[in-house]
C-alpha cells in the first residue's frame, strides 16, 4: 500500500522543448496531471532550463525541429553535462534514418508525431517506473 501512495504523490519534473503551442498543450493534457512541466520554445531555451533545473529534472521531451537551435544540437549540449537523463525526442519524420540519427546524437527514445496518450505515457513510465497513470 505504501508503494502505491508514493507513486501517487510522485510528480517528476519534465522539461518540454516544443516550439508549437498546440503540440505543447497536447503534451500538457497527456502528462500534466501527474508531472510538473517547464516549457521551452527552442533548443537554446531548453539548454538553459536544463542548466537551471538539472538537479530536479527527471526527463526531457525534445522536439527535433525547432527554431534558434534544433533538438539534436540541444541534446548534444545537454549530454555534455548529463549522460543519464532520459531525453525523449519527438519528430514528424518516421524514417528509420531520422530515429538512428537522433539516437546517435544522444536521444534515449524517439516518438513519432502526432504524439498519442498511450505512446507518451508508456515511454515516460519506462524511464520513470514510479510514475503511475490513473
């Protein structure tokens, strides 16, 4: 019973890099009831958010295609400081070469847009086993 209570009270901080507001709102609707979320609108902002919250962040959701700095370059910068933090990249491109490139650049996993509730929750739960969905 106590393990269940801990899981219910557990609210991991997820950093979200997404330049499209409607995509961010979808992510927030899917995970916002169980996770604390900080939003960055480009790669430079997510690197700054990571640096400010590296001791608290438990995962990053990273769009690959963003202005200012793309998700691949941002991931490489974050990996220079943290090799273990789960970075789940999102892309509209479903080609295996895109996935392989993202994994090579430091992604922990790659999800294809449009993001679905089950895919995102399942992926986050695989990296954060204490995270329980209602």
